[in-house]
């Protein structure tokens, strides 16, 4: 599992609709587990997959393609989950 920390480097507003559509596609495909905004600074995405796969997927984010954001990746293996979230465990 990979946490993707998204940090804005420019004006994301013109690209927000495309970014949200990209996120919804990833949710439907099972790649993305959850996503949320950090007001005015960026966002946090939690994605399934090997690091290289997630990095390649994240490189297609409209924000990155427009040059208005950068990513940091944190890989981890969950060992505990709240009731109802057991499917997140390996």
C-alpha cells in the first residue's frame, strides 16, 4: 500500500475537474482506496499496488501533468485495520 502526499506548487483550480475525474476512475478501478484534501497545500491519496505501479499511475495525475503539484511516496504494509476494513490487510 502506498500513501501519496500531493503538494501544490501552483494554481490547481483550472485542473481540478480533470483531477477529480482521474481520482474517480482510480476508485472505480480499485487502485485508489481513499483521497482527501489538505486545504490550500495539497492532498493525501492511499493507493493499492507495488510502488513502481503506483508511481506510474500517479504520474498521470492532471495536476502533475500541468506542473502544478509534486508527489512524495510512502510505502507501508498494514498489519492492523479497524472492523470493516480487514480487506486492506495483506
